[in-house]
C-alpha cells in the first residue's frame, strides 16, 4: 500500500482543489453532510417512534428558533466581542438543532432530513416553547432571554444524559458543556446590566416584566414528554423547576432585580408552543427563515 | 467501488494518513492531535471505517474534515472508505495530545487546562465572573485575563496578557 498520493503540504483546502470525484461543494463551508452520519440507534423498546420524533422536534425547534433570533443580532451587537459571543451561541444551538431534527427523521421512520423539518413545516407543526420566539428590543432583553432559556435547557439536557435513547443521551452529552458556557455568559451580563446604571437597571426590569408570562409554561409537560419521561427517554420539565428557580434567584439577587409576579400568557384551549400554538412573532421569523427554501424549492448549492 | 483492506499494516498506514489531516480552523494541529479521529477499523467486508467525533455540536468544519479524510485515503489507494460520526463519549479538550498542546503553544494559542468535572447527580454550578486565564503563549506570564469566553472559532476563547499586553487565543476547556 503506497502513501505516495498523499499531499505533502498541510493546506486544509487541499482536498477541495484536488478532488476529482463528484463532490457537491463548490467552496469551503458549502454542502452539509448528515450530522448523524453512521450513527445508528433504534427506537428504544416500548417507545412509539412518533413520540420520540415529536420530542426531538421540541428540543430541536427550541434551539433552531432561538438560534435564528441570535443570528439576527449579527452586525447589531454593541461590541465585536459580544457579536462573536452571540454568533458562537447561535452556532452551538444550530448544531444541536441539526442533530435533533435529523434524529426525528430516523425515529418516525419518515427519513426526513434536518432541512425537510426546518424548511418544509408550517407554523403549527413547530414545537418550540414560546419563550424563544420573540424579537428583543435591546441587548439587555436578549441576554435575559438567553439566561432563562439556557438555564432551562441546561437543566433538562443534563438529566437527558441518562436517557434510555442512546442518541438523545449522546446529543445531550455534547450540548451540556456548550450550554454551561452560554448560561455563564448570559448571567454575567444580566448582573452587569441589572446592577449597572439606573437606565440599564430600568431596562432590565422592563425586560423581566415582558418575558415573565412565558416562563411558567416551560415547566408544563406535554403528553408526549410525560409518556417518554415515564419510559426513561425524556425529562419531565416539571422536574427541573426547582433547579431553574434556584439559579435564576441567585443571578437576580446579584443583579438587584426582583422577579415580578405575573400571570402566564394564556394558550388556546390550554395549548401552547409544545402543541404548535405560537406567538405572532414566530410567523414573521419563520417567513424569513424559510424564504429562500420556499422561493427555490429543492435548490442546492 | 471499494478496495478490501488486506492486513493490519494497511490499517496502521490508513490510521497514520487519517491522523495527519489538519484541522481546517487550527491548521497547525491535526485531527489526530485534537482527538477528533476516534478510530480506524475494518468492517466485515474488510473495508476501512474511519470514526470521527465533532468538537462542538455546531462545528462547521466536520464536512471539510470528512472530505479531506476520504480524499487523502483515496489518493493513498484506499477507496470506498466509510466515515462514521461518534457522539458518545462527547469530545473533551482533555483529549488533545501533549504534542498537540505543544504545537498550539508554538503557534501562539494557549492549550486548554485539564477540565474539572462536577459530581454526577448534582446541578452544574453557575460560574459568575470569567474563568482563570491561561499562561501567555508568547511571554510565559501567568498574569493574564479573559477578554471573552467566545472567540473566532467555537473552540477558542480570547485572552490577554497583562505582562506583554498581547491578546492571544486559548482553546477552551470543555
């Protein structure tokens, strides 16, 4: 066996310029490989594939939608370092979403790809919590939303590492250290702004009042979550409430913010984000997210 | 089209070739140095199977690394290579080899410290304030500060040395 054909240089672009085989990529970074290439994992015994797929969509859509909101801050962040931080957080969440949506397509047997789920579903078919849907008026409101979301998601995925579904367990294992960085970042900013100037404190207080009605429903289990939690595959979100409350209390105290008393935002006949009932903001977000895919169906580059 | 692998010497050769693939974002180190290359094995039909693990969930370099591994192996005579993603156990910066850490430092990038794991079954503690900064790869001073935990790529943070005043990248502990 000869190694004579291997390139002598260490140019990472080498393979792109030397390939002779069919390769769909026309430039560095284009073409997306299957993020679960070669990962095998049957649906665990006693679990309905549709349930597992629905649960993957819940966790995947949370990440996909919030990642999109974070991406909207590119070129708008207050400083370059913060822009890089928001981009990093958005990229981590997008990566988690890709793995979860891909897993959904295997679990329900439809073999749909991550792109099929992201670009071909209609609004009511998305399963994210409504907390991640809104566009924030300022950076302070954004980091507050990020703090609440990453605290909740970290608590859920930390427990999900023990899932009986090996793929969910593995995805959670990768995501937990990423989310730990996200939460630390958001907490530090909430404290700086809450315990900052009178103006920043006032804005953080307003942001807290705006987001508060969306927090409680994070801990309300959808029937799919309840069924899968009983099978040891999912995490019942009610279980993480004490931990989330404790972390948020610590941060708010340091930030001299007090959590307001508020009424939860009502759903429609008790149906909320996990059942496909979303806020108005999500329709606008989705229109933009899907605009290219809908204008040029099936297009590749 | 695939070429059956004849013997273990071939697998060793293939592993060396795959291990030499540079990381697209940190080209001074290879995927062997970083611990991204998990295994090179042969399947029941005696074809090569290369197992890779992503550093971060959203690592945009995985597609490039896949293509580079397959391309280099093909040019070395190994056709029909299968590349598998391995997600568990999740990649940790602790898997960067001592040689990899040396190469990073020589290129002006601080290698990661060992990761301290929180005890299982307990909530992950909140870290308020930035973590302890790394040793400056330029002047060796430990009087450094973290500018941002998020840098130009997923796996790096941005630090600054108070002694020589230079900023430097730092591969994050994860």
